């Protein structure tokens, strides 16, 4: 959960649909042991995102070495991930980081693309500096781009820094306009000044199959400078508009084995990872993609996640901001056949109290392990990282992770952990987890307290320096109450122990992983993140394309756990536009970030409260319990939930879905 400002303290979610062919969904009661704060509308994290410099980058690197040379010479775009008629994921802006000179950009003067002093680049050394003159002035920057047809999604991203000498807080004297073709995407002004770079993202799918001009125009009035600084522009395409007939999700039944060793501080981890998987589809599987999500936090020339020495296949191009790595298998897999790939892995944790970052002596390592992307009827899911919520979509998997670290560091992690003595003052923590969608851990000199919920779930609370013992104890009590409340409504908690890591510097409020949550000291936030163990963890969803399925459902579950009934909450709903819907994807919310939490968390849970009032408490309770059971370890879709809800009542829900803007 990371509302805008990313996982704040109020979120909700639901997600499900069974793993086809290879793994059958298990009932909650048979689940083997082995991911939430009710986020207040709005929380989003300012992490540095990786945006490809040029078209796409080639190859990968050994741990500690970037897979792209600084300066980023562009290589061919990443190959498509599906059949011949499938969309080819591509990055179509050339020289988007301005490191290769000025071509093919058209600029109003030779000083727009520059590396001169006075401003700095987001990545590399060059950037585009529009205006900053302090007198009547106009600068322009443009490039002609061709957006391929056959793709369901096309997303424009760029990093923008604005500084100004204007002192007004109400008048936009100086402006920057971003356009594609004849459409104005956004207008920024001196009122939008910031201290660093901020990533902007726009859905430009409507321009698929067209060659259009991407243009930026900066204008200044007669006095007081405003500088508009652009860097790391990318326009990526993904998803098939004509999906292949086979909608089976694959690669299925993944199993990951990881062995990593840390430095003294726990901020650098190196080692090796392997992934074994089965092709569940009737279509031969000739390649897979690894998602290197945390490369969002760097640049393609300096990535925090590096992969090298690949076995079992051949590494291809990095794409999607260096967060997707194509691996061509040694031989295609027929349905039911399995394969294993392996690779060296390097992880360098960046500074910052984030879901991937370090806060003083404490490191938080979420979304760092490379995971297999999902292929289904829409092709490969290679959606971009979003810092406004989540992009993470993966199938339930087994993990065995060995973490060698200094004994002075405690290492809470997903799954059940066993510590053994290592060498020279080190400890080896081995964590095993079954049927989880991701694996996360932390490292630091935490204070730890433990307890067991009434229903028998072991819970550990790890606190950073500055968290009082009273607050830690309060969070332990909250966790025990929350895990039992959610389990009673949706099914027994299946992941064995639950680790909660508490740091009041988390700007995002809270973040969920299977059996492992990051949180502020907040009863609502922790109850929410623990709710995600069911709505995201057990019942999965495509978090980029259907964020409501985990956030709306989890915020609804949080309300119930805290005794809130949502009385009349729908009466406060006020839509910003006709395009605004609860079921919109993150491609929409990234361009309407101020509304993300309000609609997905707030309106979403209110819609579920309304549904409960319409069909009755008993029917709603049974609906969600049965839906969770039927999608246990599977993947939820909006269409499947709507069908299940309709089956639970004799009332025609057509007008309900329309009124509440739930489409799909």
C-alpha cells in the first residue's frame, strides 16, 4: 500500500484468480505456513527512477557493475515477449538523457541541451535547460517519435526540476508546456517549483500507430528567472491490443533459491539467485523476463540491481527503464515442461527511508530480488514502475533465501527464518516461504519484541532507534488483533510468522510484503498493511492495471477490523471528471496522482460498504470469504469479482457498477 504520497496510512485492496494448469489453488485450511496500513488518501514516494538513456540497453553486468555504459549508447529495443502478432515493448525516444549530444532533438538555441553549471542532471551529466534568463524569453525542445501500433499501452515519462526567483504563491508568470502532437499534456509554472527532480508520467496510448512531435515550450515574462530542467525522457510501449488466444498465466509454479552475503552495514548484498518454473501454457515458452523493479531508484548507467553470468538462457536487452531483462531460454518449453535459470546478483541499497532504501543504520530491502514477469492473454506484463502505488504483478512462488550478514544486524524477512552461526562474527539467516508473491527483508541493529496472536500466529516487531518501547508494544498488540480479525473474515493466515518493521521516517506510511510489513507507528496503517496479506498476498492481482483490487479491498477490510461501518461515506463522493473511475489503472493515476488515494482507497472502500448495505451483511461476508477461498494463491480480476458478487444476490447489480464506476 503506498497511496499518494505512496502508501500513507489508509489503503485497501483485493486480487485473485487461480494459477492455471500447473498449480491448483489450495483451500485456506490446508495452507502451509510460511504482506497494509490503512493509508489516508495520498502518499507517494520520491525515489529516483531509472529511465533508459536512448532506446534500450544491451546485456547485463556482473554484480557491482552497470549493465549500461555511462552515457548510455542506445541499442535495439527489447524484443517482443509474445507471439509474432504480439506487441513489441519498445522505448521510442532517442537520446532521452541527452548524453549523446543534441541529435535528434530540435532546440531553439544551442544552450537548451547542455551540461553547463547552474543546474545538474538527473542522470549522467547532460540535461535540457529551458529558460532561466530572467527576461522575456521562449525556449523550445522537440523530437519526432513513432509510437508502434498493436500495443495496449504507451507511457511517456520524464524528470522535471523547476527553480525560480519568483516569490509569488498565486501567479503563474513563467510556464512550461508539454505537448504530444496537438494535445497539451500538462502546463507547469513557477508555482510548481521544487528542490529536486520529480518524475512525470502520461498515458499516450491514444497515439499508437502515429508519428507525432513531442514538444516542450518554456516561456518567461519580463523579470525574475524560472528554470525548467528536463532529463531522462522515455516513451515506452507494452501490452497487446490483439491478445493471443491462450490466456493461461505462465511461467507457473516458480521456485527461487537465493544466497547473498552483505557488507558490514547491510547496504550491499552480492551472491546468486536461481529460478525454476514450468510452462503452463499450450503455447511454447521460448523466453522469460525478469523484473528488476528497484532499478527505478537509479539510472541505467548506475543501477542498484545488477544481474550477470546468466545460465539456462541468454540475457538480452534491458527495457522499461532498465526494470525488465529478457532471457531467451536454452530451448523452448512445451506445456508442462520446466527449466531453471540462474544468475549472479548484486544489490546496492540507496539512501532514504523507503521500501528500498536505508535510514541510518537500518536497511529496508523490498522488491530487490528479480522475479519472473507474468505472461497471459495480454502478452508479457512489463508495465513501468510507479512510485505512486505499486506495479508489482507476480504469481505465487516458493523461496529459499540464505542471507549471510554481521551478527550485529538483525534480519527480519518474509517466511520462517532460522539463524546459524557463520564465520568471523557473522550469522547466516535462512528464510523459507511457500506460495508467496515476493520476498523482502531488512537489516539493522533493530530492537525486537515478539508475541503470539490469540489464534496462534507468531508476530515479531522490529523497531529502529527512536521508537519507544511503549510504541513498539502498542504495534505488537495491534498486529496480533489485526491478523486474527482478518483471518476470521477471509481465511486462516498461511505464512507462519509475521514480521512488522517500524520506522517513523517512512514517508509512505506503510508497505506490504508476504509475511513482512513496513510501517509507521499507526494502528490504522499497520492494520491496513496486515490486511494486504489477504488482498495482494493470498488473493493476488495485477497491481498496475487493477490497483483497486488490493487497495480498495484492504481499506474496506481495515474499516471492518477497526469497527468502522462506512456509514454514508459514499455521499461525500465527488468525481473530478468523467474519465475518473475506481477501476482505472496506474497509467491513469500516475497522471492524476493527487486523486489516486481519494478514489482508489476512499471511494473504493465506500463502494464496497455500499455493496454490503445493498446485498446485506451476511451475503457480503460470505461473498468475500468464498471469493478469497476460490482465489487462494491465485489472481483476482475485476470481471471475476463482479460475477461473484452478482451470483451472491438476486438484485441486478448493473446500475450499482455504473453508479460506482466499477468497470471491467
